[in-house]
C-alpha cells in the first residue's frame, strides 16, 4: 500500500492552520469497485464531490508516533464522471499543544491512494503527489485544546502540494474501532446567568461538539466557550480547563449557515454564547456526542434513584473518555492516555462495553512505546515532550497497565491472543522493576504516584499517605502472579514467575508488618498479602466506621476497597460506603448534580465552591471503577472460566436497597442476576447462558444454562 503515493504538505505549513488538499479526476468507464486509502500526520477529514467520506471522526486516530493507521473507504457509489476529492488535514494529536506545548518539526501531511477497478477489469490508482493542489482552508484554526476558528468567506490561494519525505514503514492497517458520532442532545435550558451571560445547558457533561444553523449576514459571528460546571453564583466557570481555551469561532456568509466542527472536540455540559447573529433558541443548536464505537454490554439498575444516576454517570464517564484511547479527562489541557487511570477502570470498562479491540489497539501502542529497559511511559501514546522512554520512570499501578489490562481483557473476553501479543512486554516490565528497585523482591526507593488523590494526603501532596513502597511492591507481586498465570496459559515456563511471586510475597510480609491506612488494608486483603485476614478486615471495617462510614482512599485504594470488605464478611460496610450520601462519597457528587464521575471526591464542596482550578476535572472515570463491585459482588456475577465460559453467581443482597439487578452481555450470551425483597424473604432471578455455580446463603447450586428463581 502507498508504494507510489507520496506524503504531501502545504509549502507554507503553519501550526494549527488546516490545509485542504484537492484532486480532480474524470472517469469514462464503468467502475466496479473503488477503495480510497488514507492516512495523515495529523487528523484528516475526507470529502468526495461535496459529501463527507466515511464516518471516522478525527481519523486516523491517536497512536504511538512509531506508527500511523490508515483507513479504507469504499467510495464506489459516491463516484461520478467528473470527481473532486478534497481532504482537509489539521494538526490533531500529532503536533503542538497536546504534546504539552511542544510543536513538532514534522509538518502535518497527507498520504492517500485511490484504487479503482473498472467493470472491464482494468485497474487504476490515483495517488498523492505534487499534482494535488493545496489550499489554506476556510477552517482557519484547529487545535484540540483551543478549538476551531472558521471563516466562511475566506478564499485561499492555490498552490501545488509539496512532497516531503517521511518514512512510509510507519503506516499500518487500522486496528482500533472507529470514533463516531453517537447521539445528539438538545439544550434542556437556555438562560441568562446572573452576570448576564447567555448559557446553553445540555443537561449532561459530554464529549464531542455541536451543530448549529442560523440565518445570518456576511460577517456575523458565532462564538462559543464551553464549560462543565457553573460556579456557586450560577455563572460560567472554566478555569479548571487551565490552558485549554475551549473556544469556537465562526464567521458567517449571507444566508443559512450550518456548521459542525471537524477537527476538534470538547468536554462540556454548558456553552456560553459569546456571539450569535440572533437570539439563540433550541432550534439553532444540538450537541453531538462522539466516542469510540463500542457495543454496550453492561446494565445496572436498582431501587435507588441516586445509585442509578451514579451508574449513568459511570457510563457517561466511559463514553466521554474512550475517544480512540482511554484518556484521563476530555476537557482540560491534558486528555492523555494516563495508564493508571485505564488500569483501575479497565474491568468496569470491559463489563459496561465491549472494549477488546479498543484496548488491543492501545496496548499495541503501549508495546511500541515501552522503554528499552522495560519501563512503561505513564502516558500512552507517548507524547513528545514527556518522553518517559528515556527518563525510565514508571509509576506502580500506572506501569501495571502492561499486565493488568491485557489479563483483564482475557478474563472478560476469553481470547488468549491478547496475552500472546503482550507477553514479552509483561516480562520486560518485571525485569525493569527488578533492575530499578532499591531492594530485591520489593519495588522500593523509586518515584511513585502513591494512592493518587487519596483524601488522607498530607497537605500540599496529591499522593495519599499510604506507604508508596508498599503499594508498589503489592503491584509488583500482582504482576508477577499475572505473568506466572499467563505463562501457564500460553504453555510457557510459569515456575520462574511463581517462584518470583512467592519471594516478593515473603519479602512484603517481612517488611510491611502493619497496614495503617484504608488503602493499605484494602490492598493487603484484596491481593492476599495479609496473613491474618480476619484481623485486617476488622481493622479496615473499624477505620471506616470510626470515620462515619466514609472512605479516604484515592485512585489506588478505591477500586479494591469494597471488594476487600465484602470478600471478608463486611458487605454491609461496603454498601454503606456505596450508598453514603454525604461527603466524601460517590453519591455526594450525584447529589451535587454530577452527570459524570469527578476526579476529586471534593471537586466541589457543599457551598458550590471548587477544590482548585489547577487539577479539577469533572469527567475522570477512575472512581467509576466501583461499578465492577456491583457487577461482581453486589450482584455476584464473576467469570469462573475466562470469557464467562463458565460462571459463578454469588449475589450479596442488603436491606439498604429494595432491589438490584445487573446484566452483562458476555461473548457467551446474556447473564442476569437480580435480587429483591419480597416481604420478609429475598428472591433471586438468575439467567445464565452457560454452566453456573450459583451461591445463595452459603448453599451451592450447580446448574446448566437457563433461567432460575430462588
Ligand atoms: C491526570 C491523572 C493522572 C495523573 C498522574 C493527572 O494530571 O489527570 O488522571 O493519572 O496526573 O500523575
């Protein structure tokens, strides 16, 4: 592919200034099939004879700089006798601010090959070269953090495209799922804020863009700025976007103007209307939700409206942050593939939606960007300026994305291929830890993120107060165990890693004799570190009770906390945390009006004041990982064999809810587990597509596929 095509660019390539490449061609024979192959350094938007080609938003997606995926589009039906192919290219993820302010030396560029097979079986190819024309586009500016500026009256000079050299070996086939427009939302209200601003409220913090239509005069302006939250007075607030301007500007032509952005996206619930040719009404505008095209597979419903809203927020958090890569957040000047966030959320993600292909693609980039010594950059894809492959720094949990995520994809979907692909990377990662730790069989003395954003952080720190070497060593142990298990699954020597895991466990037990924080106790229980689980579980339970049924955990402790409790006889305390309504808790944010998951437990206090502007996202999915506890523990659905080929269903009902139900649409079919109070009794409705062990009140029922009531 692309043997005869050249990379082309505009001779005056300017950062953030999109270029429109065009090629006219005539066809005088019948066409049987025409396939257009495209990729770019930057993001591209293809148009044939005035119509958009395909529906991949921000193609070719976001990958390691070591590769770029190309896409194929069947355009047979779009062709005419005389044709005009136009491809707009912007900087996208490739250049500039998204790389933390570093503009790349390589200009944005396009490469394309149109393969035509005629009905008489002859063939032809149209490839990018200097015969293509290059224009500066009416889209005058496009940058992912700052937004777009479009001038519908702008006319550009035409020049021939410039051919540049860039290695074509980096071009690979499309591996991920396409990012697509998913749904449209009308504003639920349009109002004047106390300070006079006109604000549109879409009722939902979402990721995507908008489409507007307006009858205007030439030179009229449409200008928007977006935000996630209003301040305590009800005014527009987006200081938490930091350096991301999150703006949109459009200059109208005479008549009807309809436009939606093509090379930018925003995370927002509100739009401030800075300028509009008329009084804006809901007939003028819609928000368009954009994310990777994943099939929805998981559903949770309960008798608690607040809990249902929490689940909806978790789903929206996933939609908003699964935009070709798993991002930390979709709004501020980050939107990066932070590995730790993906690690703690991947189980929930894999139950909510089918994310196997999504993660396979991202793990390919993780492998490509893995440092020579085995370290995993904390952001995947690696960005230009934070080049972790040379600094060799990897944080525990963040780096464990290399082991935990592929293993979870295997457990959820049952496919060993992902393990085969990832095996060498996992092994190298263990070697990296071994080479860098200060003390053998621990992971100690290295720079860590700790229990990131734990509420017990000492003042001025983000890292919680749990022992960082303990956290790192526990995850080292867990990764060694995963590698041992994966080795056995793949028929490789597992003994070496079993022995390693045993040694790490022994050393952790010798070194860390006491677990002082909620997170330390939760990890000691969940990862089978504690020898005397009963005592540790009681201690954890006591700590939570003494704290008024409230948690103090951060990114690392939170995903395991409820599991650690319910697996050790404290389900009711787990439910008390889940259903806690006052700060800090999941339902606190729901009661504060959250429509996604917040980065901080205290993103906004009861008075409506914000935690801080420097790191306060209202769409960060990490704490949404609590959903996997509801699927696996509260409703009790767990894979007994990878891929849910056989299943364990062990529901844990509570008096705190009238009913709770979960569905996971697995590769083997739909599993449902519902329990509800019926007078003094609890009834269970269970549906399984495979052999199941159902555990109710300590009794085991081994059943074949079917529907059961207990
Ligand atoms: C990101 C996090 C990330 C963290 C690690 C933050 O800025 O938003 O989610 O994991 O940095 O330090």
